[in-house]
């Protein structure tokens, strides 16, 4: 069963990977077979695919930072509520918004639910408020 410290380190490591692109540190915290699910996208199957997703996200976003709002840890399970902040640096083809404003600062709230086995994260379910992002991108300044 992961300790509270291990769960917290896994969050910091994941956020650091999104901010800096240093994805190799994730090997310490994630199972090679981790599955990341989000209702808006197909599942990400495996740690290598997760690393590729992070690398791709970094092409679309810069100046990434997280506002941690709440973390609940119960043995092999963790829930984390946060706000993701970033600046758009490339078109977001995965969103139904035309003429995405490059350079615009955006944010959205999200919750992740994680499960671990043998001290490695095996599953993440993410729930993000992408409607908020779409509304920010659709608004005119």
C-alpha cells in the first residue's frame, strides 16, 4: 500500500513532467500497464503512451502550473481535485473551437481518481471541466 508521502511524490512528479517534460521520473510511480481514462478521449494504455501524451500536451500548452485544492488518500486509492493553468502555444485540434487564440491563458478544474497496486499507480480516472475551457476559448476579448 502506498504511503501518503509516495502518493504526494507521485502527484508532484506527474505535475513536473507536464511542466518540464521530464517524463522518465514517472517510472518510479506508475505501472508499465497503467490505464488513464477520461470520458472525453480514448483511454491511454500504458506508461509509454502516457509519456507520449504528456509530450504532446506540452506542445499545445506552456507556462503550466497547478493549483492543488484537495487530496484524499485511502490506502491504495487517492483522489485529487485541482485547477490546471496554462498558456496556449499551438492549435488544439481535439477541441471543437475554431481559431484558438495562441498565447491565451486558460484554466480548468479537474479531479483524478487513482488506484495503485504494489506501490505503482495502475489506473487513473480523470474528470475535467473542458466545457469551461471551450467557453474561455470561444469568448471574445
